[in-house]
């Protein structure tokens, strides 16, 4: 029950930050944005004290750990792969253009409109 109340408080803090953004229309934009971030941070901190927040924190930490295990490609591999994809796209574009132009020419011949 306490966790549900904390979640409600966290949502209310976020809503308060958004409401402050709209309430301070005559203030500088930085003040309004800081109000939203303040509500977001305060709500997030309250949410992290709940069981759901702790589960989310553990999930996020496990995700970061898994990301560190990934073997990322080198710069050379990335550039080579990008070049291959770019060349393939150009070749396919040319091929489809030729097929389209050929089909257009054939259809024009079949219907007797070969003025072009």
C-alpha cells in the first residue's frame, strides 16, 4: 500500500512540474523548464524508493552491464559496411529505374502511345 502511495506522489510531483511550466508563463523559459525537470527528478527519486522503482533500477543496471559485453565493430568495419550498403542501394535504385523505364516503354507500345 505504501508503494502505491509513493507512486501516486511521484506522479503528482511530475504533474506539479508540468503545471508550474504553464503557471509561470510570464517567467523566463529556463525557469519554466527547470520547473519541469525539478518535478521529473523529484518524482523519479520518490519512484525509486518503491519496489517497482528498485526493480526498474536493477533492470537498467543489468541492461548497462549487457551493453558493456557487446563487441562493437571497429571504425574500419563500420565504414566498410556502410559503403557496401550505400553501393547496394545505388545499384538497386538503378536497377529499379531501368525496370520501371522498360515497363513504361512496353506499356506505351502496347497502348499505342509511343510519342515520347
